[in-house]
C-alpha cells in the first residue's frame, strides 16, 4: 500500500543523524544511520552547501553482553508476572529466544489496518516540513532500537518492571535521541482507527523508511509483522552501539555479531552524509598531536578553528557539502582523511573497507540500491513475530498495567 504524495528528497544526514536532531555526542555515545519507504514525502528542503550544521550523532560505551529481564524470552501475549518476587534480569545468551521471521511480510496490515502506512507517512510529512532535522532523528531511533535487543520498540518504553533505567536513559541515548512525541501521535491515531492492530516496532520501521525517503534514498517496501518487546534496560545498550572513537576492528566485530557484513557496515556508515556531531564529542582528536598527524592538513586547520566548543549546542556536519542529503560522495571526504568522526576515519583506513568506499564513492545509484537492501536487513534483526511479545496500546508502556 503505497502512500500518495510527492517526496521532495531533502538533503539528509546519515546514520540516524541529520539536520534532524541536533543531538550531541556524549563522549561515549554511538553513531548511527538512515532509510527509505514506498511512501512519498511531500517536501523536503535541499541544503547543499557549507557547514550549516543541523542534525546529530551519538556514541556508545562498554562492551557487555546484552541482558534481558526474566520472562522476556517467551514474549507471549499472555503477559508474564514481571512484578513477582525474585524477578531478575538474565543474560541474553540464557534466554533461548530464536527470532522468527515467518510473520514478516509486505502488506501485513492490508486487512487489519489498510491505512497504517499512510497514517505514518502523513504525520511524518507534517512534522518534517516544519523541521527537516527530524528525519535523521528517526533513522537514529530505528538503528538504536534494532541494534540493542532487536527491532522490538524497546527504546520507546519509559519504564521497565524492575524499576531499572530504560534504554532511552542510557548515556548512548538520553538527550541525543528524539522523535518520541511524534511516535505517540502516530500510535494514537492508529489506535483510534485500528485498535490493537499495529505494533510500535512496525511504526518505527515505517517512520524510518519515510525519513530515509525524505533524504533521498530510493523508495522501498517494508515487510511488517514485528511485535513489541516486554522490557527495556539501559545496560543492554552498552556494547551494542558504535562509539565515536571505535576502531575498525571493534565496529566490524559488532556488526558481525548482529549478522551483518563489513560491506553492510560501510554502506550504513554512508548515512553519516546527513549527520552532525556535537562539538565536544569530536574536538579532542583535532587537538591531539598524534591523531592530528593522520588528518588532512587543510581540514585540520579549518576544524581547529571551528571546534572552539564555546557553545554547548554547537553541532558540526559530517558532510559540510550536502548534509541534508543521503549520498555516497561522503566517502570521498573519508578517503581524503577529512572525517569528522574518528571511527569513520578508522574505518576508512581499513584496507577492505577503504576499497568498498572507493567502489561506491562515484556510484550513487549502486550505493542507494545496496543501502536499501541493507536497511531492510537491519529491520529484521532479532525481530519478534507471531505470538512473541505483544502489540502495545501505547508505545511508552507495556500492556496490562504490569507496573
């Protein structure tokens, strides 16, 4: 069910960043990426040019195995008693949950809620027209959700039964992620039209697609049927999102653990073409004598002037030339040692990753096609389907007033 309307592809940022969230990078907060949909967005501004820095990126910290709350592994609609005495968290490797992809398919809501994708698209369009920097925010939100405990909308929860901090409160997220109010608006309208039909996890997938389309990614269909998770823990975030200073080996290892290849990692990093990072997150490397040796001299001088960081809200664009538009020319900056983010620079130095960047730097069409297939794959990471999880009535809380 395609959404009607023209989409003025706007210059977008990459990896869940973009003129969207002017979100800042905590010293240890992860960086993310974006997507597109078969809905079209009415308008989207094009801001090619110099450093008008809008968007935001984020780093992450730690490398512990993710943990889930006990009872989450079953994800049955009959809610487990999460408030029972002795209810504790347990490592993910003990949960035994095997993601099922049987329920994911295009047109999933054709019978139960035929206007679902249109509702998402119309609300997203309305807000993006007012604030195009929101686009990267949704890309980031989607990535931060999927790479922690799978695409289960756990990042949207405000509370968890044990009382522990939830994912959105983790240092990797916190003030650097936004878009929750818009998700609430979408969900409220869907519940009014089709009560209990559309999961928050699918809402995120549709919104991410539309955000990517808004920034220039080719339109694509989203297979739906995801279910929502029961729990959200801030500690699950650690070790599951890239950090601004991550080495190439650390990023490759992280993506491999999620079932993704080196090429897919490089493809998704291309989303940084639409992002920004807070000054304080990136300033250090431009004043570090050793790290500065690897940075293009002209770029280094320019950045040393820009990263005074006197303004706490100062953001810098990953790609100063087309930071509202998703495009593969961003790789050219990385190949010239003009990376804003240290992790991007580290990846560009890795021989195999370097060759992949060279392959796509002048092949926008090939990169867009690969990016689309990679984003679709990202949306299938550890999903819940069938009778796993639940369909929340509101995205900030699990059903049944468990707490």
